C-alpha cells in the first residue's frame, strides 16, 4: 500500500489553488512529515480527524434537531389554530342555539302567560283609577268647589262683583246717553252709585 503522502502528491499534483497551511508547520496537504516530530506524524493526525468528523456529525445532528424543533413548533401552532377554530365554531354554535332558544321562549311567553299578566296589570290599574284614585280626585274637586264658593261669598268678592257691575252700567249708560245726546242734547249725568246693582 502506498504511503498517504505519496497518494496525496499523486492526486493533488497542482495544489497551488489550495493554499491551506497547517498552523504548526508550513507543509500543508503535502503529506511530508512534520519537522522535529517523532514517528513522522502528518499535519492531520487521527485525533484531529476524529474531532473534525465528530464536529461535522454534531453539526448534522444539531441541524436535524433544529429542523425537528421547527417542525414541532409548526405542528404545535397548527394544533393550536385547529383548537381555536374548533372552540370558535362551538361558541358560534352555542350562541346560535341560545338565540334560537330565546326566540322560542319569547314566542311562548307572548302566546301564553304574558297576556294574562298584562290583563292583570290593566285590571289593577282600572280598579285603582275607579277606587282610591277616583275618591281622591272627587275629594280634591269638592274641596276646590268649596273654596271657590267660600271665596265667591266673601265680602271682597261681593265688592269686586259690584264694582264690575257698576263699571258695566256706566259704560251702558254712556253709550245710551251718547246716542240720545245726538238727538235731544246733553242731559245731566246720572249717579250710578244710587242705582241698585
């Protein structure tokens, strides 16, 4: 079997484009043994290659894990959206059922017991209007008439009526005297206070 350095040189004869150098020596991928090393170790020993392979594997597993995590998150979001849609549908259905039940109850009430209650209220209102309310109104009207009659019979009311009658008599006499004065001349004034009013 050919040494690894020979295989590297045979397969990579023109390596000027690689320009990758080892941090310890400047041999790069040439496959030449490191200077001053025992046993002719190459720039990439098995430990370094193993760690590199392990890093690549960890990266691959990390990428697979990240993809799985994203997939899990997407699945959880889809499940949450499905649950929300389910609950909204159930809520809308329950709301529609509640409205339907309310309409049915309203129709039943309007057709059965609500007219009875309304009739009872109207009956109580009519009984109150014919009973205590009518008595109270009659008492108030009677009191008003009594006061009006008492006020009409007072001395001040009589004096006011007599004054109004005298003024009306004066006006009537003045109109009559004006018509007579045109035909017969003026007459002596009449004292209205002496007349019975």
